[in-house]
């Protein structure tokens, strides 16, 4: 049994990890043929991609996937710990599974992902959720087959969560969620330690994949007909800093852009690591999508310092304007937290002022959520929940206004769209533009999911566009 420890999780030592190639244990391959599983994923794109690996590992064991957890022999929750709401959803699901297990005594229940890396969560599972059969963390996903097999064979609760990252495992099997868009991990972990954020503890230190492994994976996706790839990292801009002296995300983006892939995206960026070279490369290549997610979190320098963000409002705006002027038709989105401990009305007004200046194409806005084990959790929080909710509403009124403002500018224009499926609206398809805007559109000829087509925008709403196929 290995339990998570925040002291170990915080350590940032030299690059003491190595690259290893994954090998599946043939002794347990197909051991569970005829058994079914249900996988529930919470959280970010990294978790979604982890679940693509989990799907593949479970299929190698012989399991087949079902869409209803009540029909499954195994239920696995891949969890998120970024906000309290994600915690509550996962524990709520565990409560429902307890009732199901009272009827299905042989049901196997597992929990993995970021919540598994939290000491308090694992302590609760040991003491209050004894019916959970196994838990594993973000650093040893590759051990799922052995952990699951041991939990089933021994009938003991298996807790295997490493606080130290361990080796960087290549060659994990993957079952892609679709056949035209793909996630590609390029860097794991984060070294920033923003005071409110649990991610550096749950995902570990920054570890970059070798450029050769990334480019090989991209080539395989291109040969399989993929149209869009998204490069993933908790702090994607830090790619290469731990591995190379002369190769970074700008270089990687350029190498991929020179390949025959129509669409390239990347996320999530930290403004501190966003270099001029990156801005130049994004503006240079048409297949790097003009869509940048640039979290600001607050418009107040005092709050940014308390958050440990390591930039000022002024430096953020300088970078924002540089991207706007260098990348044609770029759409910039952001994250903003309101109600951070100690945030005054004047601090909040500075955030509103920044939102007015930036006129974001999209924004993910949240009330501060204290995460146990982070420095911000210990700060005196003298902002009432009523004030926080009122500030969130005022902020949303402003950002929503600019969502519509930016979308209206597209009316009458022709945009490039990756077709993703049939819309809920009758006789319409939906997809995403190069600037990552959702559009529902009518067609006058056959189109296929995965096609990239030209669509004329006929009307704009706050959250989406309507259009018609051109040609």
C-alpha cells in the first residue's frame, strides 16, 4: 500500500526520472473476458486523454465498455480536484455506487485521477468508503492492470498512490474518443505552485516527453487520417525546459506545423512562459489555430501576487496585445477567479477593467474554491459568499457582452469548420471554427464527420454561431 503525501509531492528534485517503454503483462491479458466496465471522467482534457489510456488497458484485460454504470461489473471514476464542485460530484457518485453494491455484491469500484493524489481523500476512502476496491494515482496509471487484478484476486482494498512521479512511461495503449481529433501529451506536471492550485501536488513536477516520441505520435495520427491534434500540458508553455537547452514549445509547434496536419491546438498556457518566439510561430503557420487560452485569474496586481502568478496586470496586457497584433484573427480566452481571500471591491473593479480592455472571446469564470493543502486555503477569507456570487454575476455580464460582440463581427463571413456531428437542431450539423467557436449550420450537399468545410456565418449568439455550408 502506498499513500499520498503532500510533503513528497511538493519536492522538485533534479530530473531523476527516465523514459521506459510500457509492456502489458501477458499473464493477465484477456483474463476478464465477458466482464463489463463503466468509466466516468471528470475534469480537464488531460483527464479525458488519461481515460483513453484507461479504456485501452481495460480492453486489454478483456473488459468491454457499457454506457450505464448499473450494467457494469467494474465502475471506475477518473477524478478531478481543481474545484470543490468536482470533489462533490465524485463523492456523490460513490454514494450511488454504495447502494448499487448492496444489490450487486460482486461489483468492483475504483477511483483514480487527481483526487486520488490528495491525502485527505484517500484517508476518507480508507475510513468511510471501505467498499471502494482500489485507488491509484496520476503517476502510476500504467499499473492499472496489476492493481485491479490484485484487488479482485485478494478481496482487499488496494491503495497504490505515488507522491513521487516515477518514470515517464511511453507506449501506453490508447483508444481514441474519435477518429479525427486527438490529444497528444507533451509535458506532465507543473512547477508554478500558484497558491490556490492543487495541480502541482496531484500531477507532480514538470516532465517533458522527448520530441522524437511526440513527433512519432503525431506522424502516426496523420497516417491514420486525423485532422486536428491538441498538444496538452498542465503548463504547456514550459515544454522542454527540463529536457533541452535549445528546444522549446515554439520549436515543437514549428516542427509539427511543417507536417501535413490541418489543425494544431495547444493548452493550457501560463503567461509567464509565453515567449515572443511562440507568438511568432503561431502567427506564421496557418495550421496552428488562431485560438489561445491565456488564463489571467485576476486584474489586480495585489491579488496576482497573493495568487503567486509571477506576472503583473501590465505584463499580461503587453503579452495579450502582442498576440493580438501578431496572430491574424486570433481569439483569446481566459480563466478568472473572483472572491480570492482578501479581494476588495477595488481589486475586483480592476478585474472588471481588465475584462473590458481584453474583450475576451471566451472566459471560464469561477468563485474561489479553497483546496486543502494549498497556501491559499490558509489565508483569511473575509469575502462573504453573497459578495462572491454578486461579483461573479457582474463579471459574467461583462464577459458575456464581449462574447456576443466578437461573434457578431463574424456575421456574413466565411469560416473554416471541422464537422463534428449532427446538431440537436433539425437538419443541421455542428462543428468548431479555427477560433474554436461552436457553429450549427445547414448543408446543401453531403458532408462527413471529420470533414473541414467552409461555412458562412448567418447569425451570432452569445455562445454559438449559426451558418450555412458554402458551395
